[in-house]
C-alpha cells in the first residue's frame, strides 16, 4: 500500500498535541501529592459525573470498537460482530446494580483494586492474589488489542510497508514509548484529560461516517443487501468446498447460544476488569456511576453504528484478508486524505486512552496485592506509587508480547480471551458484594477450575490459518452447540465453588475474617472512612 | 462479622429517606428489578428476533430491534434511577430536610 502523506501529517499533528496534553495533565486538578497511589492511580478520587462519563466511556470506546468490532462484522458477520451491541447494552444494568456497592465499600476501606476488596471481604490474601493475577493476565491481551489498533491505522496509511520488520514496527514502538512516558509521569489524570480530546475526535468521525458513508454507498438498505449477498456467496462457496460457512448475516439456529453467551459473558466480564473498576472508584459520589448509566448507552449506540462500518466496507468492495484493516481501509477509500488523517488519529488516540487506564489498573493490582501483601508489607505510599509506575511499564511489555506472539487478524479474539479469564473472578467480586456465603477456599478452587478449563478450551480452538487461540467459542457440554468459553467456564467455576462451600462449612474455623460490614456497602462520600482494619501493612494511614 | 462505625440510624440521618435496602421501598425495588431485567430477556432470547423482516429504514429486523432495545433499556435505567435515587432525593428536599 502506498503512503498517504497528507493523512499521515494530520494524524501525527493530532497525536503530538495529545501527547503534550498527557504530560501537562500532571498539573490538572491536583490537590495532594502525586507521589501516593490514591493520587497517581485514582486521580485523588475526585472526578464528578462529567469526567466519569468520559472516563467510563473511554473504557468502552477503544480500538475494540473501531478495529475489532467492524473487523469481525466484515469477516464473520452478525454472530461474532453484532453481539457486541447486545453486550454493550446489557453491561449498563449490571453496572447499575453492582457498582454503587463496590464504590461504597471501596470508599469506606480505601480499597484501590478489586483484589483489595476480595482480600478484605474473605480474609484471604491468597484469593486476593488470584484475583490480582487474573486481572493483570487478562489486561495484557486487552492492552495488546489497543496496540494492534494503532498498528492497523499505520498499516492503512501505508507506513513502512514493504520495508524490514524493524522499520514497520518502529512507529508502534514510538507510540508505545510516548504512552509509557506520560502514564509514568501523570498517572490517571493523563487519560482522563486526553479522553475529552479523544471523544471529541471520535464523535466527529463517527457522526461523519454514519451519515456520509451510507449516502455515498446508496443508503443503509443497500449496505445490508450487499452484506446479505456477500453472506450468500460465502455460504455457497463454503458448500462447494465442503467447509463450514464463516460469515453469518443473521444468527442461525446453530448460533443462538453463541450469540447469547458472547453477549452475556462479555457484559458480565467488562466491569470485573480492574481498569473499569478504576474508573468507578475515581468518581466522587456513590451515585455518580448510577446516574451515568442513564447516559452511557449513548456510547453503545455509537458502537452499533461503528460496527456497521464492517458491512459498509463490504458494500464498498474493500478486499482484504486482514479483517482488522476493514474500517481503516474504508476510511482511506471514501474520505479525502485530510479527514482520513483525522479518523486515523481518532482511532490511535482512542487506543491510547484505554491502554493507559488499563496499564495503570494492572500496575495498581501488582503494587497493592502482590508487592505490598506479599513482598514489602511496610511499603510507604511513596514506595507504592513508585512500584506502580514501574509495573505499568512492565505490563506494556507483556502486552507487546501478545501482539508479537499471537495471530492478531481477528483482533476481537484478544478481547474475548481476556474475558475468559477475568470472568472467573465474578463469583469472588460480584457475588461477594452481596453475600459471603461462599467459602474462600471454595472460591479459590472454583477460580482455578474455571481458569484451567477456559485456557485449555481456548488453546484448542483452531482455524484453517491458526492452530491455537483462533476463537473464543467451543462446544458447550450437554447442550452441544457452540458457546462463549468464558460462560461455560464460569458455570464450572460456580459448581465447584458451591459443592466445596457446602463441604467446607462443616469446618467453620476456616472461614476467614471479613473486614467489611453490611452498612459499608451503602455509605456515601460524607460518611467517613474506616481505618483499614486487618489489611497487612496499612495501619499507618 | 465485624464492627461498623455507623449504625443504621446514623446512616439514615445523613440521607433522609433514600431507600437503601429492599425493605425500605419494596415496590420501587421490584419495579426497578423488572425494568433492569427486561433487556436481558429480550436480547438473550435470540430466536425471538433473528429475522430479516420486517425492515425499518433499510435495517433488517434483527438489527433495528437490537437498537430499539438500546433505547428501551436506557429508559428503564432512567426509571430505576428516578425510583431509587432521584425521586426520594427530590421528595426529601421538598420537605426541607437536608
């Protein structure tokens, strides 16, 4: 592909502006010392409804939206692509119910991470460690997806094509270094501030795309007709070749379970991710998040129209075997160069914000639940912040390993793989917000069962081009149809946890101590903090 | 299991009559629960809407029905927010209690 100079210049200009903003963010709305984890990692817990809306939306509006979902719609159609719309609708009622309770208990006990909560709730640092490990592990492919998003944009602009692999990867490495540097200096304030610019760009690009492109392509009716024709063609070709059709214009009877479990599993998983929790805990009041859920579906609506870019690419006759390039190539084809540059910048910056939030969240997990709980119980707040900053760098290298080590064509699989792992923390975190019925050891055993089963099943999924981790659905035992592995693993997880809890209840002495009380789940900002009871090394606060 | 610093009485002092538990406002809670569950039933029952027709503005039924539920669900969340948070807060301020 030849280089598009104008688009590249516009994109670089916007990207540089955002990078400067990221460094300047260190000074924004700062009350306390940046050298504590509350300041660096939670922005001082001071964000109101407006900032929270942007921050939470930023969690959803990632390269996932712009690259992975249209790519999946382009290559696979309704089941593997459009489920994201159902998923991003169903996530908000879940947030509405769960997150105010998590906010209250975290506020009261100064919990920074979901693993802090689990440690305190079940009196088990080991269970907390399992939750922290899962959080860090599942964020790596999700951050990797963001890097893949940036890479797709660079590919579509024709940067470094045909040259050595080092030159090709150089811009990505530069973007990665910029990201690492401003996260290191500014903490959560950087992505929160950049989120404004990012959303402005994204909204402009989305609005222009969903109005301008359909007009150019002859209306939505024509776009859907082209997708349907493409599906029929693909099915006929598959039949002739004796293989299974991959593209679905509508879910068929065989894929109802896959569609429903992908939507439900992803919705349940999103707010188990440590970075989503970070966005919630950084808000000022208990009900900030709840009020936000009324307006946040606006993001879901945008996602739906962005998903349709995949069908628009089909209607426009975009031909690529690399489905993650579907939307960027469509932009390049239909827009004038300068606006394609704006669109590419929107995607790249849209990947940068969540990648920063995610790496901060993963770093917080490492610091609080591995470093402090197991290695240096007496770490000072300054030490915690320093360790977090370094950990955030390490996590980005882990993400890079996923980019290099996995097949990234079906980018949506990166996110679905993370979902398989993170959903296994649901019984400890989400159920734990309401009841302490489960025994801590039973939760641990259930988690282990879910993790092992989920990883094993995902490893076994192959496609004609990839041997392992080629997808996130596998046959559901008993039912027989394909379903999202995360949900099957969660069912196994819960079964193990229930059975073992019943057994372990015979020995009440092993239950562990709960530092939270019923009212802690209901308090608001003006109702005071509890000194951190029982958590190792925190009495100093 | 462990001790809390604030008794329920203290808590309710701070927030007037905000219903924090199901027993404080059972009707509001049940209505909210049904409203919030509706989208799950609608969207996870895939065979009920995996059809091409009737189309709307060029969108096959499957696609526009999903978007319709996006709006309906936002409305349901607004209703639940009004019932559980905003409504009680308004009533409280009307009575002049802070």
